[in-house]
């Protein structure tokens, strides 16, 4: 998935234009299932109050599905996350999640399956002003709060852009030297980066009627079972 010595990888033609548009439409159809990401000090610092008000007004940050870092922040049991929308996501997007597993398996040569604690999911933003440094630089290690014995070196994060604002979608990441760098996403590609990479969402602004929608998930290698396990 990621070549030795690199921080990033890309699988092109992960989606067609038609598939991506269909996914977007279904994500919008499920708007009543979107969950506001209530900004915490850890995630968004001093702008949290403004962002909470915007989220209630339909202009904010949301997730569809439950990312393990959201579960961790809200202390919500994994079983509840699984029960609430697992079935609908699987009905609509099982083909998509299975494609992720298939690609990971092909790229790594290791049997790959959905974890079960959560499905892959979506991040949605409709924030109508410039987002600059809204999130802290962080690693993607939240799964270790739920699963014992995970080798953090095996954690890989995955993203595919479903809809991007006019200025595009990208990731800000910290090189080991300390310099902040930009990694641009390409439509219809599945992008990967190492979970131990310090990173955050790149600056963007959505205009009225625009969304920033991304499919997001991660996987790690389960040494006991000899498989990769995919989760949100």
C-alpha cells in the first residue's frame, strides 16, 4: 500500500466519476444520520463554541458512521455505535467497503476484512469560512483504546475524496524534520498514509451549497489472526 521509505501511497481509479457522484447523493440522503462533531479542546481549541453553534445550524463538521476517535471522545460504547447505523451503511455501501478490503489485500498480500467495531465512514463539512489549523496535529492511534496489542507501526489511514470544495482537498503533515508540508488528494483515488504520521486536515472553505465529503477508514495487522482489519 505504501512503499518502503515513503509516508504516503495512492491507488488510482479506486472510484469512477459515476460511483463517486452516487456515493455523494447517498451520503446527502442520509443527512438525518449525520452526527455533529462537537469540537473539544483537543480537536479544535478556542473556536469550539462557534463551531458548535454552526453545527446546530447545519453549517459544521459531521461524521456518518462512528470513528473510533469520536467514540473515544464521547465515551460511547462500541456496541452502540455498531447498532445504530451499521445495517444501513452496509446496505448502501457494503460494495464500497469490500472494495477497500480488496484493494488493501491486493496491495499488501495479506487477507483483509472489516473489523466489526465500526464500518468505514464519512466526514462531512459545510463550514462557510476559511478553516485554518482547525485541528491539532495528531497520529491515528485511537484503535488502541479498544483493541489490545495493536502494533501502531502497522496502522495505515485511508481516504477517498467524494466531494471537494472549489479549492480542493489536502492533508497538512509534519515531516520528521519538523517542517509542515502539503499532500494533495486526487479525485477517484484511494490515498494512504502511515498512522504514526502527525497530520491534520488542510485549510479549506466550503461555499453555500458545497460540501467537503471524504470516505475515511484505517487498517492494522492483527498478528494473532494473520489478517488486516479495516475500521473507521
